[in-house]
């Protein structure tokens, strides 16, 4: 525990106190939507807001089903320095153009106000109001949260070791060549550092292509720099050093370390402090299917990334003291997104695999007293279900319009026609999804055991979006606050 | 859905003939499920039945046969005698005997149906309990399907049934389906049952307060309790006959015996305080309250036994809900 951590904690405590004071008059829930890139954060937030403001089919969301929810509307966000979440644009893209929103490049914020009548004694006094603050951000940045607890030497040795395993070694070959020529004790040089950082970034970019779908690729700003493009803070790379190596002033090692520390304290920590340190509820969106599509290596990598990221959060039950100074996330939902790419009979297996992936974080949170749930969901359901009877066998299939250029079974789809897809059976034993050679993924061969086709958003006439288990999610995350 | 090995991915065109949408094929699937379930029934219910020794079976069977032989003989003799007196009297006797046999058969059939309905309720509750634990969607759908057909003849549940009918096509997990069914179908019935219990409790307390003899109290409580149990069974769709009622009575008493201790803890304070105030006003009033509470408790046990779903999404009514009125009224008077 050093001085900068203390300062960080003090700032968080001060902000929490302010929130608690405001919260007594105007109850607010800060909902943390965590998810790596392409997990579906933007679509989830869009669908959530749309469902609440337009009144979708939400039979399991009690306050809505009981008729106690009066309405929900967007309201000016509290933080003027942060851009507003472009909900209208995203909705337009999904409903009119039937394309998914583009990947998020910067942080944005949204405030939703729910008017409802409480069932408790409070309800007799009249309607109540709950404010919901939601933040959207590029999922790549979330990877950085794992860096907060690590020194440069620790991170460096881990990153180098990881880059020498499996498929990564192939992508990192160029960077490895430079790495060998640069001794940590060489004198510092901007040219060497810049070259090294570029090659390192190339390796990270190559690893996350859809076909291989690797996830554990910090630092996140290397992939999605935002407004920090070209800054010296983003110009560093791991060196081949031991985890407990000491630095000599003026060396390459010292220069890299300085920049890494600057990155952590000026980029990562403020990001965490502003948006994650004071969450009440959290949903962790995981695109399990993309990793499953790529193969066991990608799934194992996803587990690594998630475990690393989730250690940064504080989960557990709250006491009145912790509510004042450092509230903890007391309900956390792990959601396997895009469950509409599968027939519902496979959802149990998908949930089992996700449970296996987040088992460490899950146990930790449950042990600390937080309520934990794992669900397969689809914020926007793009498919229907059907079955194919062939040769005495019945195959559960999903029907939807694949995105243009998607391929399966030797066909390339135009993006206009509807097709029925059977994506393959998920492994029954979740451990097999992570085990090397557990099954054949698409990362290794063209015809893997699983093929998840991406579909275009559904056609909707009334502005409402079909979903899978969104009501269940809302009930778990907000149900008790709206009781 | 037991898949032995993994099946490879596949893509089909929409004009593929082997493609079936559940929107059209679903009802058949549900029918199939139901047939399977009815086939399973005896297996489910046999272990619940108490074991009978073959000796006892023989005893009761022979006794029963003797008695029915005797009755049959008596009737036959009677008709013969009647014929011996006057022919027309004999015909009247024969006609009456025929009517008697027919009504007996109809009554027995109705009893059997009523017993079957009660068994169905027990079975539904057991299945719902199992689904709440296992969260299996297929089993949940089965419970919902059964509930829908069970309440198909209750107009008051029409809206809830329509909503359930819609939702069961969506992707909802088993336990959630059961909770949803409870929320859609039960509230109206619950309210009616609670009203019935509260009214019965009030009636008992009033009658005991004015009844001159203690023995009358007992008679009144017993009569009201019997009526109450029947009413509640009817509210939840049980409609018990005579044998059904005896069976129900046994269930209610067992339930009371099992939960009596717990329930005593939950409402004891209320009762003591309420009773204390009422007793200060008048000793008879105090006894009235006690009898009312007893009736309310029997009513609660009847609700727990007759409701086809466990209390999972809805709050279980407590003594305060159904007997709360007793104390206030008495204390004020």
C-alpha cells in the first residue's frame, strides 16, 4: 500500500460520501456494465433503456408486471465533462437500418429516471423515483483494470511469458525479435521504445481478430487509444525482465517503467475512480460464444482476462459504514450475451461454461456476501427458433438473417435472406471448452465443431425489441430497489 | 434431450421441407407431453399410498362383499314381497331400486372425479416444488400446461391464462415460469380464499361470544371449519366430494400438526395482546377471539393444502392477514 493508493482511496471515499448525501433525497443506482470489447455493452444499454422507456414485454420484472412502474424517461446526466450516450443513434441503427451499433470509441454516460410506486409503507405516501446512471465505454479499456495492482516488472514478465504460448507466439514473432536485441540495461532511447511499442501493438491487434478472438490483451488503450493517440504514455512495451527486477536510472527498463507508471496513474486509475469505484450493481457481459467459436485457446484466454479484470472490483454485502465511504457491489450478474445465436435447449450448457469461466470472481463475490447470478441473455433477440426433422433426428435450429459476408456450411450469406442454422452442440462438460484439444475451434481449422453466425437485428414494427431474459436481468439488478 | 455425441453445425434454407416452426407444431408437442405425464401418474402416486397388509385387504373386501350382498338380497326380497302384495307396488319398488343403483353409480363416479382433482392439485404442487429447485424448462412448461387446462373452466382466470399462453412460447426458465404462473393465476383465488377465511373466523368469534353453552362453541367451530375447508378447496378448483373431503380433512389436520408450532411463534404476540385486551372487556369476547383464531388457522392450513402452487412469488398469508380484523373489532367494541 503506497501513498498514491491512499490518495486514490481518499478521493473515492469523499465522492462516496457526497453520493450518500445526495442519495438520501434522491435514490440513485449506479449500474456498472462491464464487458470486454464486442461483448455487447452498447446494445445492452440501448435495449435496456428502450425496454424501460417504451414498455416492452417484461413479465418477470415485478414492478413492471405489477403495474407499479409509472414510466421512465431520460434525464440530463450529472457529469457535464462526459459525452452523452447516443441512444437515439443506436436505436435508429438497430431498428431502421437493422445493423448493430459501431464499436464504442470513447466513454459516454446516460441517466434514466424511473417513476414508480413502492409496495412498502413508502408507497402509500405517493410515487417514488429512482435514478439509474449507466456508463458506456470501449471494452478494451476494461482490460487495464488488471494493471492497477501490478508493477511494470510484474506485468512485463507475465506479458512476455503469455506471448510465447500457443497461437500468440505466431503473432508475436516480429516483436519477439526486437525483444531479444533489447536488453533492459541498454541506455534509454526513444526510437527503440517507439519501435518496440508499435510491434507490440501489432501483436495485440492480430491476436484479437474474430477468427482467434483472444481477450487478455492489456493495455487496452493500445488497441483503442481514444484521445491519447501518440502520447508518450502509450509508448512503452514489456521487456524480458524478471518479476522482481530492480531498475538502474537511465536504462531502457527505467524509461519503460516510468511510462507504464504514468499510464497506470494518469489513465487507468482515474478511469477506474470515475466510473467503477462507486458502483451499486454490476452486470458483467461476456461474449462467450465468440470465444467458443474460435476454440479452446480463446476460451481459456477469456477466462484469464476476466479473472484479471474482476479482481479490481469490490463485491460484497454493505454495512452502513461501507455505504458511506466505499460502497460495494452487492449484486452481480454474469451474463453470456448473444444467447439468441443458440437454441434455448443449449442455454444451460452455455451458462455452465460461463460459470466455469468466472468461477473465481464468482466465489470471491459470493463469499464476500454479494448476490451472484449467471444467465444466458440476449439484449436484442435477432432469431426465432424452429426445428429440422431429418433422418429420424430432430435438430433444434435458429432462424434469422445473417449479416452480409457471414458464412456457414460452405455458404456465404447476402445479408438479405433468412436461413436456419444449427450451430453445433456445446460441450456438455464445461471443462472441455477450455481444455486444449477439448474440441475443434475455428481458429485451427476451417470447419470447427461449433459455428456461431452473426445475425442482423430483427425487423420490428412497433419500436420494441424482442429479447431473451432481459426482464430477469432487470429484476435481479433493480428489483429490490423498486420493491 | 439426451444428446450422446456432439452434432456438427449445419445451415438450412428456409424452403427446406424438413424445417418445422414451433408456432404451428407446438400444440402437438404439448399434447405429447401431457400424454406422457398421465402415463407416469401411477408411478408417482404409488409410493405416497400407505402400505396395506394383504390380510386387511382380504378382511375389508370380504366384509364389503358380505354387506353389499346383504343389501342386494334385502332389496331383492323387498321387491319380491312387494310383487307378492300388488304387482304395481312391485314395479314401483323395482323402479326405485333402479334409480337408487343409478344414482349410486353417478355419485361414486363424481367422488372418483373429485378425488382425482384433489390428487391432481397435490401432484401439481409437488411438480412445481421440484421445478423451483431444478429450474428445468420442460418440466416448468408441463406444470404451466397442466395449470392452464386445470383452470380452463374458471372465467376469472381468463386474463392470466391468456398472458401465460403468450409467455410460454418465450424463452423463460422453469422456475421463472412457475413463479410467473403463480403471479398470473393465483392472486384472485388467493384473495377470495383469504376473504372466505376471514369471514369464517369473524362468524365463529361472533357466535361463540353470544352462544350460551360451551358445547355449542365446539359444534359451531366444527361446522364452520368443515364448511370452510370445502369452500377453500372449491376456490382453488378442488371441489371435493365426501371421500375427497375426508382426505382433505386429514391433510389439513396433518398440516396443522406439522406447522402448528411454527405458526404459534409467528403470531403469538398478536394473539396474546389481542386476547388480553378482549378478555379485559369480557371473558366471552376473549373466548370468541380464541375460537376465531383457531378457525383462521384451520383456514390457512386449508389454503396451504388446497393451493396447486407453492408460495414462491407471492407472500404466504399469515394469521394477521386473515384474523387481524378480529382483534381490532373486539378491542374497539
